[in-house]
C-alpha cells in the first residue's frame, strides 16, 4: 500500500509539473495572441481612418464633378443661344449680301450705260467717246449740259421737259473747239451735235418784278437745281428765265403777265412759252438721263451703306463664331475634366472597396483571434481546475503516505522482534522488491506519461500543422487576392484605356465619316445646283442668241427694205436730210426698238464670268464623279473576282476535307458513314457546315444527338481529316481522350502514332494508355504547398 501510495503521489506530482508547463505555455500563447490582437486593432483603426479620408475625397470629387457638370450644362445653353443669334446674323448677312449684289449689279449696269453715253445722240456720243480716247486733244470739251445739273427728285421731270435735247449740248471753252468737233462729225459721218460755249450770256432774272405775296406764283427753276461750280452762266442761259408752277392752268394764267418768266413748266412736264407754244403729253418709258444719273447717285450711296452694314454683319458673325469656338473649347475642356473626375471617382470607389474588403478581412481576423483567445482562456481555466484537483489529490496522498509510513514503522518493529535473525536479509529483499516495484511502477508510469505525451504531442503537432496550413492557406489566399486585385486593377485600367481609345477612335471615325458624308452630300447638292444653274444660263444664252438673231434679222430686213424702197443704205440715209414721213417711220421704229430693248431687263454683266466659273465647277465635279464611278466599278470587279476565287478554293478544299473525313470516320468507328453538309449551297462562303454521322448499328443523325465519346471521335476524325490535306508542324490536344473508352483509346493512339511521323503532338491527358505511347512525359508536382515543379521523363 505504501508503494502504491508513493507511486500515485509521484504520478500526481509529475502531472502537476506537466500542468504547470502547459499553463506557462498557454500564458505565452495568450500574450502573443493579445499582441497580435492589438496589432489587428491598430490596423483596423488605421483602415477606418483611411476609409473615412477616402470617403471625404470621394465626396469632394463628386461635388467637383457636379459643379463641372453644371458649368457644362450652362455653357451648352449659352452656346445654343449664341448659335441661334449666329443663325439670325447669318440670315441677316445673307439678306444684305443679296440686296448688295442686286443693287451693285444694277449700279454697274447703269454706270456702264452712263459711261457708254447710252441715250445720247450719235454725234454727241461719238465726240464723248473720242474725248475718252484722246483726252489731251479734246480737253477743252468740258462735257454735256446734263452733267451740270443735280435737281431735286420732284423737279427732274420739269428740268428735262424744259431743256429737252439741250441736255445733250456739249460744253466747250470757246467756239474753236465747236468748229473742230463739227468738222470731225462731218468728215467721218458720225452724226450731229450742238455746242455751247462756257462764256455764253444768260437771260437774266426776269421774274424779280413778281409780287411775292401772290398765291400760286411761279418760282425759279434754278431754286430747285444745284449747278456745278463755275458753270452758273450756262445754267442762267438755259433755265434762268424758267419758272415752275404746279398745274398747266396756273402756267397759262401767269405766262401772259408782264415781268414774269419767259417759260413756265409744270411739275408733270408741260411747258408754256411766252410765244404761246405749249408742249405736253406722256413721257417715254424707262429712265431718262437725269433720272438715271440720280438713280446712280442713290445706288452709289445705298451700296456704300449696304456694304458698310454687310461688313458690320460679317464682323459680328465672325465675332460670334469666335466666341462660340472659345465657348466650345471651354466646354470640351470641362468635358475632359468631367471625364477625368469620373475616372478619379472610379479609382476612389475601387480604393474604397479595397479598404472595405481589407477592413472586413481584419474584422474576420479579429473574430478568429477573439475566438482563439476564448479557447485559450477556457483551456487555462481547465488547467487551473485540473491543477487544483491534482494538488488536492497530492495532499490526500501525502496524508495517506504518512499513515502508511506510521504503519510501516509499527510493522518494522514487529518484524524486528519476530525475525531478528532474518531482518537484514528480509530487509534487503524488501528493499530490492520495493526498489524493483518502484522501478516497475515508475517504468509503467513513465510509459503511460510517454504515451500520454506522445498523444498530446501528436495532437499538438496536428493542431500546429493545421494552423500552419491554415495560415499558409490564408497567406496564399491573401497573396492570391492581392494579385487578383492588382490584376483586376491593371485589367480595369487597360480596359478603361482601351475603351477611351476606342471611344476616341470611334468619335474620330464618326467625325471623319460625317465630314465625308457631308462633303459628299454638299458636293452632290452643289453639282445638282450647278447643273441647274448651268442649264438656266445655257437656256438664257440660247434665248439671248435667238433674240440677237431676231434683231439682226430685223435689222437686215430693215436695211433691205430701205435699200429696196429708197435706193440707199441706212448709214447714208442717216447722214443726209430726212423727210417728215421718213423721220416719222424711223421714230416709230426707234420707239419699237426701245420698247424691245427695255423688255430685255437689267443686263447681268457678270453672266459670262459666272457661266465660265459654273462650267469649270461642273466639269470638275463631272470628272470627280467619273473617277469615283470608275473606282467603284473597279472595286466591285475586284470583290466579284475575290468572291469567285474564294468560293472555288473553298469548295475544292471542302470536298477534299469531306472525303478524308469519311475515310478517318470509318477507320475510327470500324464502319458506319459520315459526311459534311453545307447549310446553304447557294452561298458557300458565308454559310455554316453541319456534320451528319451514322456510327455502326445506329441511324443517320446530327452530331448533336450522339454521345460524348462519339462526338469526341467525330471531332477527332474531322481534325485528322484536315491534317491529311494540310499537316501542321505541331498539334495541341487538351484531354481529347477523356470521354473515350479503352477500345476507342487504342484507335485514337494508332492515329496519333501514324500522324506523329509528320507532326509533333502535345497531349494533355490523364489516361495511362495515352501516356504509355508518349516519347516524353512532363508532370506538374507540388512538393511544397504553393510551389509547383515540372518533372520530365524521357521514355525509350
């Protein structure tokens, strides 16, 4: 009993020692665990701060983006308003341009008529044209009377009525120039002319005796006419004695009074002379000389004002276009800034998502650490309780030991008394037995402790291995996650960049296409417009040629009539004296010709140049259209030739592949039949291909209705059929033999061996038979978790 007690006590002390060691180990693990928890809490705090900062940056970016978007919308509205104003200005400028073109054309036409002295008598016109050519010789001819006067508009008719042909009088410095001019007219039969010297004596102001208080009294015509400087004597000579009244009755009333004007003229052009001669009636149609000069002055002033307004409108339009361009530039800049902010916002959202994930991982890690801490604390409590129980047992065993020792002492005394002779021997035997029992018990206890420790060590080792594996797995997953995140970030960046480049390229292509389409439409519209204008101009030219031909024919007819009737030519007759009948007929004919001339309308002096420009433009566009049509025809021919060649070569290859496919199919399936069928034989290039197969013992059906292994064999047959027509240097097969059974594997291997004479095969497989036929094997192993290694074996 004492030995058992000692053994039990020794065992309990050893267990208590072991518990103390486990307790110290637990305390070390708890301290390490608390340190790690503190690091995780610190990391979580830093992550929360980073997350809050990133959210503030994100909110700021969103605010800036909203502000930029508002500015963009505002500028778009301003640009739209400016474009409306620009459209109005362009309309205004176009209107001014058309009015200016029309007025300038009329001004140039009238100016040319004036410069050519149209409406003047032949002789006067001849002298004035001669003066233009020889200014130095005829410099003493100062012009015509019509050049001296600039009447008010309402007094043009009275002035022309009272002067009549005297408006065409040539002004000379003295009679000598008049004599020379008349001699020239006679010598060259250029017609007649009247000349008035610069120093001619005037009639004087005979109206001064009139009472100014009388109602409807005549007023001097000179009062309403501005006279050119230094030509006042001629003006007084011609119209100094002319008065103006409103009506013919007033003129007849006033002409009989003494001291009034020698001639009175009304506002409508009736003329009453003191001699009793009264002239009046309707005026000729068309512009008179004085009216034409006034219209020229008005048009000159009007075109100057219109040109000024046009320049102003053009400058305003340019200013608006410049302002719109500046606004559009700012708008594009804002769009780029908004796009940059969108990208920045996307990056910020990605960073926030990454921080949230990292924070979630830290929180999960914190939960795991908390769980482990609780387990450690629970284990520590269990050890404490076990330790207390063991100490109590030790105390009990100590008491029992003391009792056993007392009993042993009593027994020793009894034994000593009874067996004094054998005490020493028995004592030694007992000691040996006790020692042996103690040793055996200690050995058993040691073996039990060793077994227990081994089990604990194994358990701890398994836990450590699991923890290490878990940590490594977490580390690998973390690294993998970070790599995936980085990869996704790079892919996202690449995709954003590619998307942006694609959008830029697409916008550029759209702009190019829109510009080309617009230019093509404008070219077509211009061509149609120019063809129409060219046709109109040709029509007008044709009509003008017809009119000219008619006039030439009428003129020739007139000349022939005059020659037949009067026995002379028109040029000779104009130079001689005419009878009243002839003069009347010629006046009548002249009036008809004037009416016909006025019916022509305004002369477009730029018609020939415009026709030449339009013709050149039309020829250019026609040539461009011809070149484009020829290029289009050439392109269509090339496409048709390519389509024919492609179709022919495709059909040739298709039929060859079909034959080889049938051959390999019957070989793999040991019979049966199969074929390739075009879905649309009318369009072989773009249509699809269907596979019809009939393995032995089955009906003819589509490949979709076959089993997995049969589909694999059909695909293999098609692949090797292609190889028989055009072999490749190498072929990569990825687990093609996976759905095949052993019999089909052998057929597949036979084909691979046969075709390996011309091509190299790289086969990814898990089939042992396929591996046995390979020349070289490459295996992927993982001796260390997370580290792959390639092992190669060359088979002879």
